């Protein structure tokens, strides 16, 4: 298998994880809470080294938003099924943010 085949294979695997994550996140309000909460959690991991109060606030606030979103959606967070989704969530946010910024539509990509 060539390096190109391996890289495209790993990219496909990441996209499968993101697709599985996306399936648990359908409600628009859950999307909103995740688009605020996940970046807050990720940013908190850096901010905590400079100002622990802000870092802790971002971390806790981000998680509260996650659970509120899943309460609205009516399902458990994906990471409760598999903790690897904790790493997939930021990738999902980056991918969806990119799609919104560029106007790409998921349904047209699969055709």
C-alpha cells in the first residue's frame, strides 16, 4: 500500500467517525450548543495555564452546553458510547465550520 493510499484510508476512517458523530447530532439547538461548547472546552485547555478561573469557567460552561444540547436532542453524548468521540468532536466542529464558511453541502459531496 502506498503512502497516498494510507493517507486517503486514514482520511476515510476519520470521516466515518465524523459521520457517526454527526448521526447523534441532528437538532439545530444541539448544533448551536456544540458550536459554542466544544470550542470553549478546547480553548479552556490552553487558557487554564494563564488564568485558571477563566479556564475552569470555559471548561465547565462548555460541558454544561454539551449536556443541555443533548437534553434537547434527547440522547446521550457520543463519548458515552465510545470515549474516542472526545477527539472526534473538535474535528466535527472544524469540518462543519469549514462547510458553513465555504458553502459546501454534505448532500452534494456524496454524489
